[in-house]
C-alpha cells in the first residue's frame, strides 16, 4: 500500500501534532483526506499528496490498547479492503479478532523505537541537534561550576569561592561581610542563581533598605536573569484587595523593603506563612540589638531566620556596632553556637592563639597538647593537619558562618589619592561657629545661614573646580538633603552645570532616574549631588572623582562614601577631594581621619573602635582646636591603629581568610568557568538551536546577534518576547554594555530551548543513508543513545556523579557494538537524509532486522 492510499477505518498519526493521538480515516475524496482524532474530539483535513501523516501498523509481539482500556498482544494481522485486522491475545490467553478501527485512540508514541516503527521519523538534522543538546546538558550537569556560568559578572576568585562554598550546603547560612567594594551583592546573587539553577532553592525572599529595592530588582535581572517581584505597602494592599489569599505565595522570587515588615504587622505575618527556601538581607548592620532590647527590624528578621533554612546577611561593616553588634548578626544565623554574648567575647580573645596553631599546622608541625585541649584527643590522633585546620576554623575561630575578604587579600584595586583643599574661612566665621552645636559646626552651611551659597568658600571652590574639569564624571556627597537641593539648584540654574540631585526626599523612581542620568556616558550629568543616603548600596565606579562636601563623624560612614567609587570595576585611581575651612571643626576631623586612621587612602578595619575610644577628646578638640593636643591624639591613634591592625592580621583576619579565600590545591573555579563557557562551541550550538526553532537571527558584531521570534517558530517561548533580544556571547562586551544580554549556557532562553528538546520526542528517531567503503552495501547500523536517570530530588545533583551520563551503542546486523570504532560526529557527517516517504518505507522493510538490533542495544544498556 502506498503512503497516500487512504481507506476509511485506517489508523494514522499526525507527524506534526502527535498530541492528537491515533486518528481514523473518515473520508478520502477529491484528493483530500479527513482524519478524525477521537482522543481530542477534533478532525483535520489534509491534501492527499503531502499529508503529514504516518500509517500505524502493529506487528507480532506488540502490546496495544483497545478502546476498553485493556492491553492485548498482537499475534498476527491480515489486510482486508485496505484495513488491518489483528489476531490478538489478552492477558488470560484468550484469543480474539481486533479490527484496527477499535484500537484505543489515546495513544502517544514517545519512545524512539515506537516512533520509528510508527513512521514518525524526524529529519536527520533534528536528530543531530538532539544529540548535541543531550551532550551539552550532560556536560553542564556534571560541571563543578553548574549554576555559576550565567552571571554577567567579572570572574573574581574570591567571589566564586564563596558562592561555591555556600552552594553545596543543604542549609546555607552565612554573613557576607567583605570590605566595601568587594562585591557582596554579586556573591549573594551568585549563591541565589546557583541554588535556583540546581534546584536547591525555588522560593527566595530578599529584604533590603527602602532606598535600594529598585536597584536590587534591576541588578538581579540584569546580572543574573532573575526576575523578582517587588512588593511595597501599596502593592501588597492592592493585591490583597483584588485577589485575597497570601500574595507572597503567588510569586517565587520576591523583594520587599524593610519598612514593609517593620511597619505593617500583616505583611510580616504573611511572609512568615509563605514557605521560603532562602532569605537574603542587605545592610544587616542596621538591625539594632542589645541584651536588653532589639529593634523592630531585628525582631522581624529573627523570626524569618528561624522559619527559613538558608539565610544570607550582607554587611560591609559587621563590627560597626562593636563586638556586641557583630554577635547579634551571628546569633541570627547560628543561635545554638552564638547563644551567649560573654562566651563569644571570651572566644574572640583566643583568635590570635588559634591563628598561631593554624600557622604551625600549615608548616607541618603538630602542637598536640594545645590541640587536645581545644579539640579533644580523638581528632588530634586521627585527623590530618589540613583536617585539623578546618576543624579549628569551624569550631574555635570565627566559624563557617562568616566570610570577610579584605583588599589586602584581593588584588586589582586602584589607588586612592587624597586631594585636600584648605580654604580660608571668612572673617567672623570661627566666632559664629563656636556658639553652635558640633553637629552644626561640621556642616558650614548651617553656620552661614540662609545665604550660605553666596558666602561659603566651598561653593566658590566647587564652581571653579567643575569648570576646570568639565569632562570628568564627579560624585559629590554631603550629609543633608536640603544642602543637596540648594546646591544642585544653584549649580544647574545659575552656573549651567549638568547635574542631578539624589536624596531621601525623592521618590525611589526619581532617584533611579537621577542615577541613570549620571551614568549616561554621552548625554548624562557631569555631577551627581547626593545626600548620605547615596553612600550606601549605590555603585558609581564609572566615575573616579569624589568630592566630600562635608565629613561624617564616623569612619565607617566615610568608608561607605568612598566605597561608592573605590570598588571592583573601577578602572582609574580614585581622586578624593575634601574642601574644608581653615581652623574649623572639619579641619580637626580631617587631620585625625587622614594622619591618625589613614582613612582616606586605606580601608581602616579598626576605625570604628578607635573612634569610640577617641570620640570625647576629638569632640573637645573640634569645639576648641588645640594644635598640640591634636598632634598628640593623632600620634596616639596612629600607634594604636598599627598595633590593632597587626594583631588582627595575626588573629581574626588570618582565620577569616582561611574561610573566605580558596586554599592552595583547591580547584580553580575561574578556570573551570572559562573552560565550561566555550564561546565558540556555545555560539555554534546556539545558531543551530535558534534556527531549528524558527528564530530569526541578525548578526551584530563579532560575538553578537539580534534574535526575534520568526514566522515559523516551532513553539511559543516564555523567555523571548515579540521585541526580541540583543545578545552577546562575549563576557567582556556584556560587562561594558548593560543594554545587551549576556548569552551563556545558563541563560533562560538557552535553558528553555534545551529543555524543550530534552523533555520531548524532538529528533529522537531518524533514518539516513551512508556511503562508507568499509561497510558492505545494504548494511543496517542502529545508533542508540541511553541517558542515565534516577528518580531523586533535583537538588541532590546526582548527574554530577555519573561516570557516563550518556551511553552510545552502534549495533551492526550481527549484534556487534561498533561505537568504539565509529564515533558519532564523523559518522553523522557522512549521513545523507532521506525523504519521509522513503524513510517510512525503508523502516517497514527493515523492521525484522532492526528489532534484534534494538534488543541487543537494550541489553547492553
């Protein structure tokens, strides 16, 4: 019977809509055939000469289902007036006759062998693409950097080390406390991305300061392709009114401002009721706590930490509030270990001793007596030196809950260059200032009063400096929003300087617009004038000039300001400009910061403690300057700073580096990421993949495309909208261009397309011919692939441990496996495609030969 010889009652299956099930021919006339698909209650009409249909013919031994749902075995068949009549046997051994019309219609051929014998044969190009996809997925799943490939970030060892350390834990609870500018947000994003990709987390809650919620939303989407939903009080109220229920349960990835949890009791209750896998809290040093009382924010986060398995707290200044404040953060993460403040303080005093023991162990020594006292006899007798170091850091040091990298341990930072600008104070200024509180003296605009813009020498200096440096992007930070408003208005309207204001009185959307205007390299603002709110969380490393219009009294706040420019990604030396009035409180503070703490040119890890110790004397000197006493205080501060920094370097900091930096001999994660990315392989594979799915590709540069949905797109995609996507395969270009997507093996579009192939029958059965001199004419080769699979939670990542995730066999007619002699790629390069009709006819003729070959492959697998 020819492919186009349709007879009523025959059973056919659609090659393009296999989900319709088994169809039955109802009518064939006028070169058209009407097929009814009872399983879905639909009919289709096709042209006889090019109908995308395959005739279903079962043979002896096949198990089929009849309309009643019973499974029977085919014994043989006969043809009558174009229809097949099967002789069958049920499970009890009773034989009966089954016309093909009475076969069950709800039949789907998904196994490759079923589709092959049913005539549902794919193009050979689709088969090759399926094998490429399976090989790529197997390699990706086995990679030690799975989940760390898709981020648009620089490849920095310390960040990937922390992400890798936390990603393998069932319960990842840690305080990320890198110094300012080392990328805590990126580390948190990498951890989130890895856990979401590998299935260790599905639902994530991010709690941030109100002024950073939009920045987090944009950064997580732009850098990690993580699409979060932002809930503030207005949206939460609206959602509750419109939809009811718990709004947090309808979104997997959620960002909330801290104020929502502290000012709206219902919001906290709903957040606690929702089931989260991971909690991330930014600027955790704002959570106030003491043994007597705790802030609303601390209490809210404490409840969430108890309810959520994995928790990341981010803080650049973990000891900003002293050892007690640092303890408060640690007890959120590990309340069992950090249950008592006095015990914690006592343990801190031993860090230098622990560090010395670690150093001895690293040098191959074995200080057994001291180790037994700390760890007990059993581990000292059985553990290696490396294992003892790990045990000491985990149990006697800061623990595995704290990661803190310092610039001393991370290279690649530019210099900080201080440019002090000592300005003569107007006559009578000192007398007026001496009558005011210190908080006013540190802000000269308050001393000058309403007309301060006209009188303040800092404004005249700033105007001249901006005119001389018109092409330099400059960030100016001062303490007060009103100062920002008045200064920006003067510079913009009176002097014509392209500038923007950024302060807490603006809406979040307007702040984001101001930041974007400043970031625009071509038509953007020369100057961004921002209040203290701009010195936390915002990153402006594309600028290299920082003007400190006033000085904060706390060295940690000063570091936050400088850290907006002095951070990873800064390409130039950071020029720090400090205009101050002579013989003023600000000059005293400047001298102490500069010569006592070296706070402008170096990060001061002990500045906060030294400030608390010197605060009273410093305050008195700012009220009544005295050069002799100031010099003495500066010298004392400098000496104490050097001693404390040396002690920390030998004690706590050394232990933290062991936990926060890759150890010698550990896998180089950056190299592993670079090897896994394989730009050329990825770009070639993506081109085949996009083309097969009907996407339109327009080249853009050497490593980029513009991709849009095509008119013949195979299936709708959730990760590609109608506007399309401008992308690059180059990490360097993606880092330089925020408007271009970074295409990696873990980009959502790549994942969706590969999963569509992986989870469907796309390309799993194909027929082709070969011209290979080594093989006799007429030789039938069967190439099969088997994928190892275990029914287990995805979070276990069992694929990483499969020695051979894909098994390939190439069976000849005698049952020999030729896979070792004929590799897939060269073999399939020689393959010549067949038309669908020729392929179907060939399979019908060769079925008796192919079935033993299939059985051999099954047995080998």
